[in-house]
């Protein structure tokens, strides 16, 4: 079951990331918000799947990856659920809506979203440490997951330094879209390699598998 959950959550992550990028390009913002929520849920399942097949020597790193993944999913789900409900339906006063809308660069929701993605980057760093680098694709998956952790300081420091809030609105929006598209281009291979990792997991040498107490079916 661990392998199946890992496989299908990888498919969901990859599909949602691609759709998120496409929706961003055509400026269907609320569709992109829905995909962001789906990415967070699918990624959390994926993190749990990696944790479920981790070796005892990587157990703490795997649990840390899941813990930070839970924080990420919580922040992102809250941010975009508010956009798809209160903001979309204008179900608050103008002042409250201005505070809650994601469209305002440097706003409360924008900054919480960046914090969420920073937590996701920390999660992938820990998850990457648990990947067994037996095959070439696993080495690439491990490397991409670990290097994705580089996004964490940027996601956390940029709101603190008010980088986006200090930009002209048009410049900030263009920069934000470019950064998100770059992230999609980076994370899509992570999803694809994760699909291959779980689809072919039964073919791993016995010496490379986790202890038998963790199921592989």
C-alpha cells in the first residue's frame, strides 16, 4: 500500500503542478489557487509515503519531513481556501477583503503563502535525505529534493525584508509570476522522478530496501 499511495500521490503532485503553471500563464487565478491546495494535499501524502518506506537510520529525517509538510499544507490550505470563499464571494467589508486578498503583494495572505512554501522546502530537504540513491533516477530525485531546500531562506526572508511590498505593483506581479513558473519547472521533474521511484520500487535490490517491518505493497 505504501508504494501505491506514493505512486498516485506523485501523479497527483505532477499533474497539479503542471496545471498550476498553465493556469498562472492564462491568469485564471482562482483555478491556480485550487491547484495550490491540491498540490499541498498531494505533497503531504507523498511525504508520508517516503516516510513509510524510509530505513530506520533515516526515520527522524523522514518524520521531520512529514512534520514540516503538515505545517506547509496547513498554511497553504488556509490561504487559498480564504481566496476561494471569503474573497471570491466578497463576503466581508472592503477593509477586511483588502487584508485577506492574495493579490496584494506583501499582504498578510501573500506572506503566509511564502512562509508555507518555505516550510515545504524544509520538508523536501529532510525527505531528500531519506531517499536511497541506488539507481541514477534516485540520485537525481534525492539531489532535487535536497536542493529544493534552498528556497526556504528566500521564502522566509523576502517577506521579512518586504522585498515584494517595496516593488511597484506591476513589477512585483511580473516577478511573482516568473518565480512561480520557475518553481513549476523545477518541481515537475521531482514529481516525475517520484512516480518512477515508487512505480519501480519492487525492483530494488534487497540490500537497498528498508527493513521488512515496513510494507512495500
